[in-house]
C-alpha cells in the first residue's frame, strides 16, 4: 500500500463523518453537544494532519515551492485547527453550530485540493519504494500507544 492510498482512505472516513455532522448539526439543541462533536473532529483531524505534515512536507518540499503551495498546505491545517479551538471557547449555540459547519466545509475543500494536487504530485515525484515505506511509517504512527507504558 502507498501512503497516498492510506491518506485517501482516511479522507473517505472523514467524509462519512462530515455527512453525519451536516445532517445532525441543525438538530443539536445544546452548546455542549456541538462542542462534543467538534472535539471528536479535532482529535481525529489532528492525527491526520500531523501525519501529512510529518510525512509529506519533507519529501515534497521542493515541489510545494515550485507550485507555490508550500505554506498553503500547512496553513490550511492550522486554520482549521484554530477554528476548532475558537469553537470550544464559544458561548452561543448558533455561533458554535455555524463554526462547526464552516470547519466541515473547509476540511472538505482542503481534502479535495490534496486529492487533486498533492497526492497525484506525490505519486509522480516519489518512487514506489518511498511511497510504500511512508505507508509503513503511517502504520506505525497510527497504532494506539501501549497503555502499559
Ligand atoms: Fe491535509
Ligand atoms: Fe488529508
């Protein structure tokens, strides 16, 4: 398996979760429920974005610079993260709900850009041995840390 296959598969799961959030958000009655959903998104997205930042920025740095996307890739992760943190400080249900839906929309847009530009670029520039060894690193990173210390 290539790293791009692994990351793409994660995107699919996120899209399923986003579908659920978009359907459920209008029906949520309390601020706590919105914050709770947002906390799940934050936790899962953080792990996904960290993996991309750690495994992609290095090997693809020169390409990002060429297409002028070096900062964008990382900045979009940070922007989404900042909005998730802002949501947790919000005291109004309406505002929290609209922030959550905005975050979902921004994430979908970001994923789409990765699927159209970043993943194909990685498959073009990195050889298959590298793509496979990055997927092995992904597998290690994704393992739940041992609870026995
Ligand atoms: Fe990303
Ligand atoms: Fe991604």
